[in-house]
């Protein structure tokens, strides 16, 4: 490879490391333009799409399902399709422009009648206790400052039914990626019991339920 080629690869590598470090030191929601590229581009979807994110969620027909951190609405759109006419799909994001993009996507698909959206912080969501059958989080928890992650999981446990499940999916090289072992520890800290884990290179999903004493 020519010298300039190695230089380009080196620059890209250093850029990736810088993004990863910044994501770890300053966790925050991904800007919408970047999120639009990462979540909606065909190359990413061909390897990691909604099938991976919802693999452990099971049959959603007729259920009340909440996605925390909707982004541009790619996953929530599929959730809304899967819950059917008898179910409801809810989405929350701290960024109002993300909620607006999600609303636009769902409106175009004729799915707004079975969905409910909110602009809110995951630490204080506007739904009642035990009101959701499933909670889905896709590459979201790492965007929350580390000191608040256990609290965020406890808030999801609050809105989750006693027999409901939370499904969390992480995808590397997301700059806020949380390794599986650390994620399991966070769930246990928030008094969840691991139900199932699915892994493939660069992607994993964890399903968990609330402890009976939680």
C-alpha cells in the first residue's frame, strides 16, 4: 500500500479512537444527522437491523411496548407494525427533533393511531407504574452518564409490568458501546434477572425481567 494510503488509514483509526474516547468521557445523545446515517443507512441495516434488536422481544402482537431512545424511529416503526391494531407502541427521546423525526416516519407509514410519543428524560418518564409489557433499548444506555445508568434502568423497571421483559441491544463500534459483561452487571444492579442472551460478531442482545422482590 502506498504511503498516503497508510496515512489515510491511520487518520481514520485515530479519528475512531477519538470518537470512542469522547463517547466514554462525555456520554450524550448522538446528534440527529449522525444518528440518521448510522441507523437508517442500508449497509448497517443489512448486518444489524430491527430483527437483531427485537430478536429476544418475542411476539409483540397486542402488547404495550416502549422504546427508550427512539432516535429517528427506525426500530419503533417496526415495533408499531408488530403490535398490530390491538397493541400500542410508545417511544421516548430526550431530543425533541428526534421525536419529530419519529412522528414523521410513523405518520408516513400510517401508524400514528397505535403509537404514543414523548419528549422526556429516561430518568423520569411520563408513564404509570407497571404499564408496559416490553421495554426496548437499542444503543441507548451508554449515552446516559455512568452515574445515572442504574437509575435509568430502575425507571424502566417502574413502568414495566411484573411479568414483562426489557430487551437491550448494543452494537460495536457505537461510540457509547457497553460490553456485555458490564451490561449484565448493570441489569443485576437494577434488580433484573437475565432471561436470555443472543450474540453475533459486534452485536448482542440481552433480555431480562424484574426480580420478584423488585
